[in-house]
């Protein structure tokens, strides 16, 4: 503000005219708060769950916008017979609040919550309030002129520092709008059950990349930036892809191939090298494999293309679990096999179709080798605990029915120098 504006503003506080403006500001805030409260109550009672989740963020945007509209209407009515300096300041503050809350809501809608999102929100709020303070103090025009006076050239095109800042701001705002649109399209596609999950993921990623590139080009063209200058950076990027970035490019291409050929899906149970777990995320550059112990392994997509991958749930999620066990030659074999099948059938996680079965694998040195085979429908829960419970029940049942698990038996021959060989049977305990 200049000196005359400050003097008129100070004189306004000593008059009764300020009361009308304060009444309009306070009334606008109360009316906006009431309207948004009624809207929130209506949505919670009558709208679906999808709207209930985002009503808090929408209310945070609608409150300053509604207040700004009411204050502006009061300013139009009041300006015909008295100054409206207080209303102009209130409109400016509400506009800044609306911009901050709109950008914060957009960031939270586009990106997952994280530390960098909160940091970006604080930076945006600080910058908006700083620009507003410079505008109200009258320093902003001088700063803009100083930035416009700093010039340098790139080729034949003159560039100013103000143009660079305008470019960054325009590209940022355009990207936010485009990413908001792409996120809305992504949410719409992810609910399309008639499309395969991998096709939905590929379409959403392609839409986001294409819209982001178009947003940058449109924003640079809008501020008068010569887009032909980007050909230099395009050539440098091509050289980088040919030398140092070829692995990154290979991972991106491999990611699209995996998503399109449907060899791996979200939730699949796979084994890659020594890693066994569930596919938790499929990204364009890597895949996140969640192991059964809770740890997560980031595997580049190129590894999934060039190496052998065991997909345990490619056609059927049922997985077979085998439990080898040995019984002595003196034990009743049929009873042991019957008890093992019964114990497996009574275990909650074991499927009844296909039913558990016991096979004789062979006759070992110390006893008869048996193998209990069973099927489970939730291999992502692991099989170590299941095996332990079944083995414990088999052990208890064998003890009740006098079925013994043999010790290893070895035959030792002692060959003296001038005597016949003596054979001794012993047990290696």
C-alpha cells in the first residue's frame, strides 16, 4: 500500500463506516460456515461412501470460496456510497486462503501421504502468504521489475529471471491440474471391472505420462517459450539413453511388457531367485515383492524378463504342501497312513477338495518313507506354522497308537588284521 492508502485506511478506523464492512465480513464468514456445515451433514447422511471420504477436504476449499463470494457481493453493494478498503483486504486474504487450500487438497488427492507432501504443503503456504505480504506492502511491483531487468540469452532467445519464475509457476500449476485430471481418470479406470487389472494399470500410467508431457508443452507455449529449444535436451536425453540410462529404459520397457502380457498380476505368489512372496506393487520400473516375514524386496522389471520366475498362482491359487515322515518297519503302516490323512483333514486351512493323501515314497535304511500331501488356498499366509501344527498332531497320535519313528541304523564292520570280520549292529542315537 502507498502512503495515501495507509492514511485513508487509518482514517477509516476512526469513522463509523468501518462497522458496515466488519458486519459484512463477519456475516459472510458465519453464513459460509453454516452453509458448509449443512452440506457436510447432508453428504454424511445421504451420500455414498466415496463422497464421505473426501467431504472434509472439499469443505476446506468451499469455505474460503463461499466467504470470498459473499464478501465480493457485499463489496459491490457497499462501494456505491462508501469506501470498501476492509472488504478488499478481506477478499485478498480469503483468495490466498482458497489458493493454499486448493493446492493442498490437490496434492493430497494426487499423491499418497508422505513427508515430502507435508513439506511441499508448508512451502506452498509460505510462498503464497509471502507474495500476499509483498503485494499488500507495495513491494511486489518493484521486485517484479528487478527480476525482469536481469536478462541473459540462450541462443537467439532472450531470457529473463522473471520469465523463468513465470515458467516454473505455470508448469507447476498446469501439472497439478493435469495430474488431478489423470488421477480422476485413474480412479474411474480402476473401478472398471470389465477390464483386466494389468490393462487398467498400463492405461493409467500411459495417460499420466502423455498428459504430463502435454501439460509441460502447453505451459511453455503459453508463456512464449520457444519449444524448439527442447530439441537440444531431447538429443542429450537420447545420448544418455544410449549410454548411461539404458538400464533404466530397459526396466521401463520391461514393466510395460509384464503388464501387457499378463504374466504377473497383483497378488500373485511368485519366486524370483531366492525371494518368495506376494506381488504387492507393479510399477513401470520395478516390482515390490512382499515376503512372508513382512520384508519387501524391490526387484527391477528387467530381472523378471531375463530370469526364470516361478508363479505359484498363475492359473490356480491352490498350493500343495508336502510333509515327509518315516515310520518303522514294525509299525502298522495302514493305520499310520490313515491317522496322517485324518489329522490333515481336520486342520482348518487344509482343503477337502483335493483331499489330503499319503503316498509311500520308498523303503529306507531305517524305515518306510511316507509323504503327506495336502492343499491350501491361502499360500500367502505361509506354510511353516501349518507344517509345525500337523507334525505335532502326528507325533501325539503316533505315541497314542504305538507307532514309532525309527532311529537311523548303521552296520559297523570291524576287520582285525588276522581274524574273521565281525559284524555288529548298532544304533546311532
